[in-house]
C-alpha cells in the first residue's frame, strides 16, 4: 500500500484503494509473519518461500500461469522449474488459510 501507488503514479497509471480492496477480497491470507504472527521470514523461506506461497495460490486458481516473466519463461514454467510447493503448512496455510480474504474480517471456516 505504500510503494505501489508511487510506482503507478510515476508510470502515469491509475491505482486506487478500490483496486487493493478488490484484490484483497479474493486473495486468502496464507501467512502471518512477525509482528502479525509468530513465524519469521526465515520460517517462510524454509516452508517454500514466495514460490511456495504462489503454488498455494495456484491451487486455488488465483494465478495466471501463462503470463511471461523477466526470465523469458511463463510463470508456470518458472514455478515448475523451482518445484514450487508448500513444505510447511503451519507457515504457509494453503489449505486452511488464516482468512479467506486478505484481511482478517472474515475468518476461514
């Protein structure tokens, strides 16, 4: 919420709080790192890191695997090459998120 609006403004692109809200409403809260939770960045890395989080989002149909990345390969190809997966479901809660939305307004059931 801090840096993206500045980047978008510099590029002359619109980015409103409504866009953040829409994304938050369809994206589950999979991790709680310190100070919001009792896990740390090192725990996230050991649990699969950002590729692990992305693999959990893929399982929920929330990522487009066909988008091209700076590697010249698609996101799907990159995640496959990394063998991306959740290694510790206590840290990356893909199947049982902390909340079904990015905010804690509606706890997962």
